[in-house]
C-alpha cells in the first residue's frame, strides 16, 4: 500500500519534565511523554517508521486499530522484535475513525513512557463540538519497572474496586503520582476554550496498572464514544476506565470560569491526576471537583454501529477464568494457563465467537483483544474491565481478521506475568 501519511518514531532515552522544576529520566518516542500525537483522516494509509535507539529490543502496537496481523506489534507472535539500532516500517489503513494510542509491547517498556495518542478523524461526526483536546492518563514510576518476586511481595496498592490489598491485591508498583499528558497534579496542563463552546475531550488510559475515575468540576459529561466507536450520547457525572480503555465526552462550557478535571485511582492512593478547563479571561484558581457524580455503566452505552454477525448461537464458546497462576510465584493465568506456555484458542474465519470470563481474583482486570472489536451488551469495545471478587463479563466477536491475535489483561504486570492467551485462526 502506498502511504498517504508517513511519520518517524524514535524510541530513545532522555529527560522529560513532569513539573516546572522536576525532570524524569526515562524512555520516550521523541522528545517527551506522551509521544507525538499522530492524527490522520479515516481511510488514509499510514506508514510509521520506528527506529530503536534503546539498548534492548522493542516493538509498537497500535492499540484498538484492527490492523493486519503482521502490523500488530507483538514480539515473537506477529513480528520479530526491532533490534537496537534497527528500524521497522508499520503500514496500515487508518480505520475506523476513533481515539486510539500506540505503545511498546515488549516487557515493561510501557511503564517507562513509550506511548502516544493516535487520532483517526471521522469525516462526519455524529456529535457537534467547537474544539477538542486529548488527555492521556498515566501512572508515574520514576524508577525502573520490575515484577515482584511473589504475591504480597511489595508491589503496593489496594485490592482493586473496594479490595484491601495483600496476596493477589498487591498488583501495582509504588507509583509516585498520576499524570495527565505527562504532568503531575502540581503542574496541571490547561485547556483554554471560549464561553458557550462545546468541547470534545478524548480520554486515553495509557497507564500500566491504574483504573481511573474521571470527572469535571461543574459539568456533566455527554459520553459520545467508547474505545473509539460512536455511541448514542449519554450523560454521566463520571466514568471509570481501565488500562487500555478510551472515552470521548462532550462538556458544554456555559460561562466564564475554570474547573478541575480530575482522574483518581480506583485501586491506589496516589494524589489524583489533574488538568484545568478554562473559559474566558479570568486567572482564578479552578473550581475543585467536590465529588464524582453518577457513574457511567457499560449498560448505559448504545453503539451506533453494533458488531454484525453476533446474533444467535455462537459457533465457538470459551469459558475462561481469570486467576493467580499458583505455585507461590508472581504469575497470572487465563483458564489456568500462563502465557507463553498456554494452549491457543482455536477459531475459524467467519466464526461467531463468545468469550465468558469469570474473575476468580479480588482485583480488576482490563481485558484487551487485539485485531477485533467485540460486543458487550449494547456496547462495542476492544477492552473491557472485569470486576474483582467473582465478577463476570461476556463478549462476542466475529472472526474476520485472520492471524494469531493476543488476548490479555492490560495491567502490564499481569500480562508480563502470564495473563494472556492467543486466538489462533485455523
């Protein structure tokens, strides 16, 4: 395919400012964290040349975009990793429109800052707005990311939604803070608008292990997209999303002022990530968010373009448990097996596939399927948050993109400890 747009991404080490007076020595795509925003028109062919200036192998995964299998960026599965000093060309058609992001899919590199937003612009949005901003949320680990030696081994954090930590609850590193567009809450980014504007906010959870609850002081949000896919606009005071999920929402700014955008960790105790939405000429301190309003639920979402072919009885059904891997080591399993020593989940092109997940651990698991969108109730997504403490989620998809596709928890530490399987087309 001949490209309509070409970009260069360079994975390299460097220094990035997280506040006005503090820098972070880390890895990044280019000069900062997040990496450069890639914005293309729907249907354009994008060619991204990725050069590896690190001292170890890397790849890039185009999270949420149903690319061809060879462009998916999973080392050892869809491509050989990019060696130090080498480059790799990713070429794919940018579709469908939506909010996505790109990130390393090697080891724990995502938690060093190797990620950036990818926006595929629709030609005819189903919602009206005057301007838009992209907010990329992350957790801030100033040191080198490491797996713990075992459960309860010092990773810190709580046990998920209402959990109490210990054993399987210790699944988050000792994060120092939470970031919006690379900034700690003491130095929040500001987004300036005019009075009486409708503002589209594109939220991306690019964190490695944090589930966020997000709200805007003084404003309800009209959620318009989930994981890039359009939904019937639905009002909510806040939403919760796990690593890998994205939501677009419209905020109507009716009067001059400034308001806090807050993203608090559901499963941690770090100070909330902050940004400021400002309208008019005032320099006043932003109105703080006093409490999160009504929380969006998956059942509130109505996709405008449901997945076709998932009505009726499925051709293949997989009943999968999500659990600790056992044996006392730090490991996580799907269906009692840990990747890469796990049997493939075999499907055939054209199959209607149903996946029923039962969470046998107390912690949340944001489960992501590469290469496909799936249907959860009336929502279309590519990442879904499975509640802890015996929570269950079912999704359906159509096997319409042949290859070997990773299915995994997007908590980076769970993934790296084996919480993945492969859907393999026969």
